[in-house]
């Protein structure tokens, strides 16, 4: 059980979302929410407050009659439940709900306490609102996507429950739940924020951390396969560059290769004064995709860490409008719903994951091209050359998927399109950025799956499985449990999918 209180750390957030840890609301949190609601209820009388007694967006110039104020919130939720495209996966929606719950629990939103209680029940009972990928421009928050969340909280719309898409009303009856109390501005408070892009962003970070770990392991294995010299991983070399990521990747690779019998010391072969060749048969130094791994993956690590920090800040921030300040007895109007912080971080994240994918594709090509590696059969073909094809077919998939990542990495952060009668004249497109980054990440797992199958085939081709490091051997054994060594051609897509799932789950 995780108790939500003052500050939600990203590690706690992940435990709830990815490990299905139930949540409980602290007394301090509930007091904070109730105090915020009570203050706004009193403060809003005889005052003009956006979204309480005015219309929305460019319609804010119109006063809403007292008797219509609650219906206004329902109108907002229903009219903006207009998303299209594929439904977001359940993990992303759960992350979005938790992010929204946390920001509304800060006491800056003036929502009725029933909102917090029902969202807690949704999370603990694994009830997932139907939210679509398309709809948000990420400036007045994730308006459309969060409207779909709000729609289920008022007992309407659809949810996913025990693997089935069901009417929300049916699930309320099954689980004995009651819709939220709409009292002041619950519709606007639920919708006017960055929680969907942030929730998806945290899922993206979680998966990116896995990708980076696998990329390091694959890079180590390839250095073993070619019996590379190890000085390009040395602390002495990498510490001459003052970047945390580079130093950390090099350190990780040294640890992974610590017990390898294949990587070589330069001083044993080229610094001993005995070599008299005019043209060296063996490479003095490796291709960049093998030798420059710390310099390439270092920025990936640094970007992941920085993005994680921004996301943690966002889930612990008030990001709706207006902002309720109980301490100073005031309500402030502004733009905390604007998603530029998340949009920029998602663009940066998809750029570095695309670069990671490009590294994997180049390493794959190195293994498959016998003319450049000079130690493996073409396409790591363990069968009859000309008659069998080895990994030739799946290379096309890796290449085309990498190309798609490159195209998808065009920035959303700078791709603002004014809308809402030009009230929203510059927007973040943060939700689009987060969704597209998720696609790039999934693509990366596919390319790495193909690379990893090729790596284990290469280890078998060179009979190195007893010489590789313990880290590489463990990876080899686990992949071989999915796809045994093969010489004859076989249908590859089921194996690629299974290895992809293995990478995503570990």
C-alpha cells in the first residue's frame, strides 16, 4: 500500500503504475483538498471567476447564471469528450489518472473531495477510462483526453474492466461506486491540466530505461564477438570528458565485460613492440558503432535522467487554471496548464531513443556485412550460403523501422497551430509529442530484438558462448530459450515478437 501525502516521488509513482501497488490517501491530503474546496465555495460568491460563473476559452466573456453553473461543468465534459484514433493503453491511462489525482490533491484546485476518492477507487480496482490518442493540443491542458477521464467519473462514457470495454454505468453498479459530486468547477479542474502527457511521459521514461540497459548489453556483446580492445571503455579515457552519462555508460560496460575472455588489452598486442607488419591484418580500432558507445549512449542516459526530473516536478505541480491559494485567500488566473515543459522533454527523449535505434541498426549491419566484420558469414547465415538466408530478411524490417523513427522524431514542441478562435494562439502539442515518443520507443524494441537474435547467432557461429561474459551469457541463454540456434530458414516474425516482449518485460 502506498500512501499519497505531500510529495509523490517517481519511484513511488512507478510502483503504483507498473507493480499495481494500491494507494491510500493520507488524512493530511484529505484535509488539504477539503480546505481548498471550502475556501473556493465561499470565495466564489459575488466574484467573477473563470470557469465557475463564466464560459470557457473565448466564451469567458459570458456570465453564467447561478442556476446553470453546475450544468456548465457537465456541458464542458460532454462536449469535449471528442477524441479519436486508437485508445491509449491501460498503463498510460493509469499513469495519467495517478498524475491527475496527485495534482488535484495539492489543494490548489478547489475540487470536491469525491473526485479524489473516486479516482483512488479507479486506480485500486483497475478501472481504466477509455481515452483516445488523438485530441489534445497540450496548451489548455490535455482537454480532450482528460474530458474522457472526467466523463467516466460522472458515470458516463466507457471504461476497460477485466480486459473488456464496458459502459461505465455498468461497472459502477458492479463495484458499487457513485459518480463524483459536481459542486463548483470539477469539470474544468479535471480537464485543465497536463496529466495525460505527463502520465504517458513517465511510461516512456520507464521503457526508455529498459532500452538503454539492453543497448548497453548488446554493445558489450558485439565488442566481445569481435574481440575488441577495451581501452575505449577505460575510466582513464572517458573521464577526460566531463559528462556524467558518458562516464556512467563506460563504467557499466566495464562491469558487464569484467569476466569476459574475449575483449583484449591493447598493451598485450600493439604496445609490446613485437609487431612488425606493414599492413595490419586486424583492426587497430573498431568502427564507431562499437568504439563510440559511451559517447553515443551517454547523452541518452543524461536525457532520460533530466526528463525524469521534469516529469517528477510536473506530477507534483498544480497545472490547472485558475489556481486556488488557501493560504493567501486568493484565486489566481494564469497558464499552468501549458504543456511546453513536457512537450520539449518528449521531443528530446524521442531524439535520443531514435539515436539509440540508429546505433542498434548500425551494429546489426556490422554483424550482417561480412565484408566489414571479416569474421562472420554473410547475414550470419549458419546454413548453406546462397541456399539459406540467415538474418537477411529481418534486416529489412530493422532498417525500415529505424527510418520510421527518424521521421517521427520531427519536433512537436515547435509545431504549434493556433485554435479555439485564436484564444489558444500558441500551444505545446505535448500530448502528441508523448504519444509519438511512445511509438518511437516501441519501434526501438523491435530493432533491438532483431539485433539481439543476430548477436546470439553470431556467438554460435564463432563458438563463443563459453567465452563471453556472464552478463552476455545470461542474455544469450534467455534468448536461446525463445529461439534456438537455427541453420535452416524459418518464419521469423513470431520469434521477433517474442524477443521484443522479453525485452519490454525485463
